[in-house]
């Protein structure tokens, strides 16, 4: 981890293009281990640095390498594979995971909802707190997932929407007042 911190700080200095490319390659190879170790605050800082490099670095190959590294930190499957265990075990702090997942990209919201709605996964307050961090996007995703769901899933989504306290979606829920299941109507 300390070597990755050193590599990150070197990349943020004015170094030769070849050195930047070598450092970014080493950092790229370390990403799976950093994710597995839960180094989310560091990875959030790395993403902020890389975004700045894509705008501010004067050499095109350096900007492209920074963009490539950013993409690898935004791969939905990779992030889900490494972060979901922290969430399911309750080992992840929402105050740390949320900024990382938001910085990594909105595509994380989709797999977070998949995890939230998985009947085999335990209901996790950590997961709910992380999803709430996505704000209005999370509420909109919950509303999008309501149609054609079983009553248990609808209730789970409605509970989340209520947690979000976003009254702007009330009109989207009107059809549920006439749902065949009393438990759904009660939840609305």
C-alpha cells in the first residue's frame, strides 16, 4: 500500500512521460489488491487525481493513460466483485464506501440495487446508506424497478423510497394504490 501511495504521489509530480506511463502501469496492476484490501479512501483520491490529469496534463499520452486507469476503476463487474463482500459482511463504512462508489460512477447504482433486491442477500443497513448517498438517482432507480415485480420486492423498494423522503416521485406511485396485494397498498 505504501508503495502505491509513493507511485501515486510521483504521478502527481512533473515527471517524464515514460516515468508516468511506468508508474501508471504499476498502479493499474495494484488495483485489484487495493480493492480487495478495502483501500477505498486512497482509491477515491487516486480517481480525483486521475480526473485532474485528464484535464491538466499537457501530453496526450499521459492524459489517455490517466483516462484508461480511470476506466479500470469504473468497471462495474470489477467494483461489484470486490466491494460487495465488504457490504454483505457489514465490514464497509458507508462514509468511506459511498464517496468511492459515487466517484467510480453511477453504474454502481445498478449492481447495488441488484444486491439490495436479491432475496438471498441479507438486508443491509450499510447497503441502504450507500444507496442513499446517490441521492435522487437512487430514488429514480427504485421507481424504475417497481413495475412487474412481486409484492415483496415492491415493498422493499417502497421502503427504500420512503427512506429517501423524496416527495417528487409520489405521482409515480399512484398506480400502486390499486395493487391487488393489500400489503403493497398499505406500504404506499
